């Protein structure tokens, strides 16, 4: 069995005298993630923010992420996404890459190779963690490829059970909506009991499943997942995504009112609906400009649709760093037609940039968008309703300004460091619960 690639080893266990500002012993946290830079997903962005927060809080982190090797295109490997270089010189970080293969359904994304090819337990034995976090455990197991690939067992569960430490599943994707979207309503309904049984069987291997969205926690309660808990662990860096980032915008003298969408170009995002919406807006606001940013399996299709609307639509493709932050801050309104969001990263990035949102009233959007305050919620798959709300925002400078302020204030509650503290608090509680459970167990 080949070893994973290890670099920048962390130091040994801390003594009892080495504590953080809250007088708690610092933790050794093993963190598996289904995606990380240079693979462009919300999971990758979230994993980076959480790693950054845990390191800033003083903990030791073993980050175990996909290996971006020669199986993937040069375009993917050369993406300038925020990544490990930000942590250069931090001796509290240990980086480990696990072997992957291109995802069976989405070849531009990695999927863990089967456990026959690498051992999560072997990696954990070397690090000796106090707790294990698994970002998107179901995806790593193989659910995202309908069990055609993946690791084939619950990552981290074997070691946690043997060592008596908690293992926690961080729930990132609305698997219910994805399954219904891709399988179709009738097939989904027919196999729903089987999916629910398999989901319960899988998640029972974890001490808890953390949901960043209370809406999603309630949706999964008693049906799909056991031992679930709402923990606001999904945040962004609000010092980077900021209204002042408008200075990074590179559109020159183009001052057209702008609708912006940023995301993965995939069927479940419902991006084509934006072209219908912008044509309706255009009847009232002739110089409206729809800008779409992102990459993914639907990129070619979205590019063709944008080319059919040259007067009002621009497909930028992938965009990172200052340029992306400039677009967020430059936009007048952010539009999100997706009905399958859990707790959307791009919604938060937009609001932190002071840009109000018009979003489908579904999933985590309903928690992030407070209708009439920091944006509007609309009926899913209703381009006309979306267009009507965009027009209301664009035609009222006072409304737009009020929503802009409210959007920024809302996003500040989800700054990455604050979310990191909430995650740390819940992790400590899980460690204590596990300790008490083991002490109470018959010997």
C-alpha cells in the first residue's frame, strides 16, 4: 500500500501548560476534506477558511486533502486559488494528500481512491489527534458517484472507535435536493426508503453530524441523518470580501448596472434561468449587465448562452483573488437561482462585499437572505419574479443602500474566525461527551 505524501510535520503533543487564551489545552485536529485548492468548489473554500481559523486559534491541524496530480488538467493544477502557501512557515500544520482518481460523474473533480490503496487509520496513527473532522464524509465514502467510486468506508471511523475520540461529519452538500434533482422526482420517491436507510447506517458511524444551516438540519432530522447538530461552522474572511474591494474591479469605464452570479457551472445551479431574468430586466433597464463567473461541467453551455445575449451578458469563466473580490463589490445585485444550496459561500461573499441578494427561496438561502432587509427571496425557478425584485433594487438607490448595509452586517456574523470559535466550542463539547460516555461504559 503506497504511503500518502507528508510534508511540514507538526510538532509533538502539547504539555498541559501550553494553553490558548480561553485556558483550554490546544487541540490536535485531524481534518479530512473532500475538496481543496486547486479544485474549485465551495467545499474547498470552506476547508481553507476553517483550517485558517483553527490555526489562528492556536491548534495543531492535520489537513488531509485530495492530491492534484497529473490526472487533472494543467488548467486545474495552475489555478491561483487560495491554498497552503498562506500557511507557509506555520509549524502547527501538517499537510497530507490522499490518492484520488477523477470523479466518475464529474471528471474535473477528484474522488478518493478506495481504502485498498491508502489507509486513513495509518495516517491518524502517526498524528494522534484529539478529534477527527471529516468534511463531506458522504462524498468521500462514495455517495456522490452513486457508489461507483470513493473510499468505500466511513473515513476516520475505525481509528476513532479504536482510540476513543470523537469523529464528526461536517455536512456541506444538500444531498436530498441533489438526489431528487439528478434522479427525478418519481425515481427519487421510489428509492427514498433505501437512501434513507443507507444514510442512517452510514452516519451512525460518526459521533455527530454538524450542519451549518438550521434549515438543512431540520430537513434531515429523523429521516436521513442521526446524531445531528446545528453548528455555524461555515464562514468567510470578511476582511477580504469588503465593499472597499471595488477598487480591484477592472472593467474600466463600464458603469452599467450589474447583476452578478458566481458559482460552479453545474445543472443543479439553474444558471440558465438568469438569461431569462436579464431579458425581462432589460425591458425596464436597457443597459443592464449580467456577469457570470465560474467553471465546471456546464461552462461551455453557459458560454454559448451568454454569446446569444452579447448586449447584456458576459461569461467571465473562472476568476480568483482580487479580481473576484472586485466583481463582488462592483455588482449592484447578486442573483442566485439555485434551489439546492446548503449554506452558500458565494452568498456570504457577496453580502460581505455590500451587495444585496435576490435568491431562490430554498435550502440555506432562506437563512442567509432576510426578505426585504438584505435582499429578496423569490419562488424557485421563477425568472420573472427574480427580475421583478432585481428591478426594485436597481430603481431605488435608498433601498439598495439600506440592503447593502444590512448585507454587510449579516455577513460579519459569519466571519471565518468567529465561525472557527463556534466550531472549536462544539468540538470541545463533543470531546467531553465522548470522555464521559467512555467513563460511564461498563468495564
